[in-house]
C-alpha cells in the first residue's frame, strides 16, 4: 500500500523463489528467535528461508521477491483484532479504512470509533494501521527481528486487518516490504510488469492493468518480501491480518531540499552576520522593472562560496533519519525516580530505549531523536546501546561507576526516551 510518493522509474522484478520451511536451527538461531533478536549477518535463519541475512541482502534485497514459507512458525498476531481497532481510534495513530463494496473503492482516514468501522461480518473491507511499533512493545519486538537492515532504513510496522475478499487492490510501493501473514489466509499475486499506470478517479493508487505472473496463498507464519515497484495485490480468504514491515527510501529531491535546509539552519550558508548585498556602482536605470544583471552575478558569487563536506552530510543524515515522525509524542514518567533511585532500579533490571526512540551513530557523533551530540565521551557504551537497544543490569552496573553515564541515562529516562528494564 503506497505511503510515500514515487521517486524512481518503474523497474522489473525477477520471478519469486519459494524457499522451504525451517530446518532445525542452531542454538544461537533458536535463542535469537526466542528473544526476537535480529539474526546475526552470517547466521542462516528460518526468518529468511534458511538464508543468512548476508545471503538475503546479496541475492534479494532491492532485487527480486522472495516467498518464505513458515518464516516465523506458530506466529500469533502481535495485537488482537480488538486491540487493533482500539489503536485505530487514537488521535496520534495513522489509520485508514478501505472498502470495496459493490465494486467501488473508498478510502477514509481515522481515527475511527469502533462503531465507525463496518461489521466484521461484512465482506471486502480492510483497516490499515500504520506505525504499530510506536504504540506496542510486541509489535516493536517483531520489527526488531528485521534489524539486519540498518535502522536508518527501517520505517515502521503496519498491520492490516481484512474481512473475506478484503484488500487494497493491485498496486506497487516505492519501498521494500516484508509481508508477514500473522492470522488467517491471504492470496498474494505479483507481476513483473513495466506498465505501472494507475486508474484514474479512484481514491487509491490502483494499477490500471495488473498482470499476475505468480500467486501464492499465505498462511500464518508465511512471509513475502517485495522490492520496490513490483506490482502486487493481496486478497483475504476469510478474515485475516498481515504485518507489513516497511523500509523508507527518501527521494533524491527530498534529501536535497532537506540537506540545504539543514545547512541553512546550522548557519553554514549565511556568511558573517553583517554581510549585506551592496551595489555602490549601481547606475540610474530607465527600466526599473528589470532585474539587475550585477545583482544576479553578485549573489551567484555568494552562493558559490557555500561549502560542505561528508561530515556535514553525515550530520544531516543522522539528525534527519533519527527525527521522530511528526505524530510521535514521548510519554515522560509523571513522577520520575530520582537519579539515585533510577541507578538502583537500573542496576537490578537494566535499561532500554523507549520503542519510539531512534538512536543512530557514526564515528564522530550520535543522533538521538533528531539531536546530534559528540560521540567522544560516550564511545565505550553508546554504540552498544544503540545496536542492542538495551543495556543489561550487569552492563549498567559496570558503567554506573561513571556519574556522567548515569546522569545522561537518567536525563533520557526523565524525557521518556529511555525506560527502566529490558524487554521481556
Ligand atoms: C501492501 O500491499 O503493501 C499491504 C497491504 C495489506 O496488508 O493489505
Ligand atoms: Co503494497
């Protein structure tokens, strides 16, 4: 289901390959599965049809689709139908209702009161709830399994609920997606067509001519990976729920305009404060409406002086990609523990990043929820915190000898960016 504007021309896709179900995994793989950890890069995993993440990235990522039978055996939907409906009623949750009644597509945006949704007995409707990982730890834990892809690319976990015959029509997306069946059955059809023209006069992006090359019925635990711009459509066979793990790919034009904005904000485009346009040589004019050529020449020289390097680009990308979505609101504790109490509790149960927190780093800096800071003083623990999204109690105790570490973690805890305790 499209969430972002198109940014690339249409591409072709190779035929999908069905990979058999899981073999008995190694003990490391089993532990990772149990803890919802991402598999390590060279560890074959049922999640990817017994390919390792490295093999998957090399062979399929951004290249061709992959059907994985029983990627997560015995999976249960992270949220029940009623919990999903409740979420769709909240103001800060992006929810859409798509109906296909009497052959007519309709789209409505939430929030939805439970009585605003059609009856679950009615056929052919779908509720899409975006960013479920921001609101539910079980959904966040499921998203975490896909962290073999850099966090900078990870977008969100969307859950769709559909009644029999429900779907969003044949379409294409401009991002990579894993479609994980978590309840009931859905028939997916895909096509490697080049013609991506869309139907006119419908409120959804639906392909004018969809040509199906392959189709599969996905059951709970099955998963389909699709690269960007591959035509697809899924239709529920009975009531079903699908989790869609999506990856963002900002367009070149978005990156360029945001980067220039970042440069301007950080004062790198303005020269010294007193610098003004000057024209002591301006002659009197007979055509006052004409733009002076000297003005254009002088401003061109000023703009040509703007310089940036890779550090500026990294600083921009870190801040931009760790910026929470506009709808995100953190929940700071109403009555936060004192730093002393926080240290005692974290020493017993560890700390973790709040599910809404975005934390990236590079060699020089770290970027937390859009804010950049130097890595110099936190180098020995912050990369580990960002990669694992938690610090165990034992690790916290080791680090707590340094009061600058505990003060910073306490500050983040008071802001609602960090929570006490590791995920169960
Ligand atoms: C998708 O096609 O991208 C997801 C749609 C759905 O889950 O219904
Ligand atoms: Co889609």
